[in-house]
C-alpha cells in the first residue's frame, strides 16, 4: 500500500479554500488544482508499506495519539515548492498551529523510524497543497493580494491514509484515524 500520515482540514476550511481556488483559478493557466476531498496536511509520506506491517504501525500510531492534545490551526499565505521562480507546487501556509503541527510531524517521524521506514530527509514545512504546476507554467498570483482565511480547524486527530494512483489523479482514503484523548484541553 502507498501510505502517508496526514491531518484532514474541517469542512469549513475546505469550503473556504475552494472559494480561494475559484477566485485564483480565473486567469491562472497550467495549474492542476487539488480536489476538495484530497486537501490535507501531510505529516509524513511513508511510500509503499507491506500490508502485513500496517496493523503494527497502526497500533504504534494509536499509542502515540494518546499523548496528543487538540489544537487550533489556521491558514496563511501562499507559497511555492521548490521556490517562487520555478514552482512545481502551490500551497497555503499555516498561520497558527505551526509549532503544534511540527510537533505532531516529529512524533510520527519517530514512529516511522522505529518501524524502519526511511526518514523523508526534508525539513518539515506545514502546508496545504492546493495545486500542481505544469512544467514551464507560472502561477499568476499578485503579491500583496494574499488570501485572508477566517476558518479554523481544530486538530483532534491524524490519519493513516492510502494513496491510490488513478488515471484522473490520486484518490485518498483513511485506513485508520487516531483521535486525541477528549480529556486533554485545547492549546491556544
């Protein structure tokens, strides 16, 4: 199975991002927008994981979730990977909740390493991918016209997600959801 660990945004946040995408899409060519059902915050890409290893990995992730507490997360400015001069990916950054999301990513990185999964080798950059850029295309975003998002996702869980490559793009489905204990207060 091709797997990653991620956080799903709230329906309200997805709706707000979709509104931003609708406005940004007019006049932008060469972009393949992420469908709303695929919007997520990646904590760690695992790659191919043998089916027989999934149950044990799931147990470890469930145990790790017991030490987590809910936290609010809001979106911020647009960004580009690898950079603004040769973009391949357009993303929205995290304005509030960066530290907590990075902590969650470090925790799942540790679990993955304990299972012998290779570390990603990249510095964690909390973001929500919204588009892929066709080779040679330049997204038309006007500096200073950054989005202003109002919605907040209260992160109360993370998920082990399967990514199936289909002719029309990737299809994601949760294999397991790891809910934080309810008796832990929300960080502010």
